[in-house]
C-alpha cells in the first residue's frame, strides 16, 4: 500500500488534489491505515495512471469518472467527442490568427505561423508538375465552377484584395 | 479557413479539368505532406473531409 504523500510525489500532484479526487469519487483509496490515513493499492495506482492520461487529453473530471467504468466503444465515443471539440477550438484559433494577421498586415508576421501562404501553395503546385499555364487554367476553372470558394481560397492565402480582384478578373476574361 | 461550399469532389474535378491525373494528385499530396504537414491538414479540413479520411490521405 502507498501513502498519499508517495502517490502525490509519484504523479507530481498535490495532496489536496488527491483529497479532492477522493471527495468526488474519481479516485477512492482502497484502504485506511491503523491511524486512519489514506492508503492506495497498486490497482488504485493503475486507475490513477488512466486518470492522468485522460487529464492530459484535456477531459474533464466528470467525463473521466464516466469513462473509467466504460468499455471500448463508449470510451471511443467520448474521446471522439473531445477530438471534435479540439478541432472546433483549432478552427476558432485559426480565425483569430487570420484576424491578427490582417491587422498586422506584415509578411514577417506570417512567417512562423501555420497559415498557408501563396508562396507555399505555388511551390506545392510546382512540385506536382504544374507550370504557369496550368496554374492559370486552374484559376479560370476555379472561377468558373466556384467563384465564391475561389475568393475564399485566395483570402486564406493572405493575398491582398487588389491582387485577388486582378486574378479573378483575368480568370473571368479567359472563361469564355 | 471558412468554408464557402468547397468540397473534395469539386476540388478533384477542378484538378482533373486542368489535366491532373490520379498519379499527379497523389504526388501533390505527398509533396504537400512532406513540406507543409500542418497546412496540408488545414487545407483538407477546409474541404470538409472527415478526420478519418484526412489521416488516410496524409498517411499515404
């Protein structure tokens, strides 16, 4: 059996965290010493391993209490839920990133971020063997089939409004 | 990236229209993944491709 102090050290958490976990039922020590101190068994520690793992995945203690008693399928469903909420947060952060870049309007601010730039895009198209004429065609087709998405896509590349207008006008002119 | 009704199907037909075949598209994904993995992910998300398929595409 392990004392609360040892468990706290092993998992780098405070004693009060473990007392709190006990009070909400997420980790209830299996035993009590003769002087009524909390004692944790090896199986308690295995449970704590899983609690730590789920905590590092950003799950709430409420979800963890639910998860610990569940089988594979339900576990996956909860984790998928968490994954999709992470994706939502990433999306929201990207939107904020975009707004900040727009405010700064500096090329230097774009470097070192995960924003797809015109330069990156062109280099990837080139890597796939597209030459200038093929890229021109791509704009023409894009403009013809999905004009709004074309605008949106060019905006995500951080291209200025004036240049976007030029690209789209040229694409329209060739479309006939 | 906000989504203005761009889908994978539309994107693929766009690429086919300008003469890209399957092999070239695969090569394109590979180059995208190797050079700019994060941007590749963002781009595939922008096309509203489900997570599972994104991992599949990025893994190949």
